[in-house]
C-alpha cells in the first residue's frame, strides 16, 4: 500500500512537471490574415527568457544581420516590452500581440517550441531554427505522435536551420524530405579573445553542467592532489562580457557539454586562449581537435581525470606549450565562427526563403 502510494505520488509530480514544461514551451497566440499585403518580415520567435543563453543570443544576432542585409526582421517575444538585456543590443523587438502575420511573412521558430508547433497558424510560412538536434523530440510522446513529428505534422514548415555540421547530419537523417541549412554560430572575437599575458593557475568550469559528474571528477582530482596550487573559477550567471573576462583569466577550461547543438562554452573558452579538456557534447565534434585541446570520450571520468592531470602537468613543465595550444585553438575558432561567415550563410538561406513577392 505504501509503495503504491509513493509510486502514485512520483507519477503525479512527474506529470505536473511535464505539464509545466509544456506550458513554458507553448508559443504565444499569433494572428494570421491571408489578405494582408505589403513587404514581408522575418520574425524570430523567442522565449521570454533573460538568463544568459547562447541560443537566444543567436536569435538576436540573426535579426541584426538580416536587417543589415536589407531584409526586414524582428525578434518576436510574448510579453510587450520584453527584451533580453544580458548582452548589449538594440535589436528590433516586437510583441506577439502587436503583429498580424500574412503570406509574405516568414516565422522562424526555435526547436524549444517543438511540442506545441500545432498551435501556430497553419498557413504561416515557417522555418524551424533547431539549435540542438538532440532535443528535437523532447516532450514528444512516441506512442501518440505522428511519424516525423514535430515537423512533418506541422503545416507550413519549409526548411530547417541548425548550428553545426554534426546537427545538420542528424537532422538530414531524421527528416530526409526537408531541406536543412547550416547557419554557423558566431564567437565574437571583440569579446572573446586571448589575454595580453598568459593566464594564471586557474581552471574554469560551469558548475551546472553535468553537476554530478563534475563533483565526482573534482573529488578525484583533489584526492590525488592534482588541484593543489590551482584555483577553480565557477562561471555561472555572468553577462557575456563578464564571461569573457573570466575565461581570459583561466589557463584551463573543463568542458562538461552534453548532447549539445554546438557547444558554445568550450568554443568561447578556446577563443579566450584557454586549453580545453573534456566532453565534446557531440555537437562540439565540429571544433574539438586533439592538436590544440583534449577531447575525452563520453562519460569516461577516468580518462577525464588523466587528461586534466596531463594538462596541468604540461602547464607546470612547459607553460609556453600549453599557452601556444590555447592560441592555436583561438585562431581556429576565430577563423570559422565569425560574423562575416554567418552573414554569408544567412544571405544564401534567405535568398531562397524570404518574401516570395520581393526579387532576390
């Protein structure tokens, strides 16, 4: 009897949590008028979330670039007056209740809203901006869903955008009948760059990523005396500029990426000159290279501990070698994940999918 009651209680709490999550991931009501005329606008539908998030930063950056290219665009939030402000921006932002979509408009929808795509106006033209292909089917019940949900049962979806070659391959495999385009991530070299002088004995980490595994790893390292003389720097809840400053002060960064679309934290750490050790998170396979960092096999805590020890020993015995690897990593990130490259990606994409009434 007691066991049955406990199980029922756990089931109820799980269902309550799922219901709350689905409410958070439900897009705002949007109007559609098939008779509306005029130039089309590209609307990027974004969660109303002001916590530091590389995904939302990407939405704002896309809108800025499209407007620079002469393609009218805006970030679409639910609440009037809402704007993400943890990074500096003057991006065009509008509220869902202030607009009416028409045939010339294009709605770009984050994979975050996947479980409730059916609530969007069916006739509206849509692109899905999937920034983490490994979360595509989150909250999509297998037994009750249409094969290929959430995209094949959503009218108006014209293509998918994503942020890494790793995710392009996965999405093309899962949705062979949809075009998939790469819109690269930008790591702003004006913000994230190596320090003028080599970093001190500091190890950067993001404590909320795979917290249980982090705790195990740090216990292992401390038990062996590996951390003696090193300062752990927790990077959490910081603005973009504060994050960059913290990373520049770290000689080593621990990556605990897990099922990532791209893996922005280790890329930003590399751009800041840190030597990165740890998990690629799958999406990070695009840029993790043992020539300038130390990738660790998924879940291999022993291998992780050994790799950290080797990196710290290398710093002690030949600091110039570790600093040089960090600078090679920074150049690798700077050479591929830059604003001009994303501008080219978006220009190519929207030449195909922008307002069909406007000549390219």
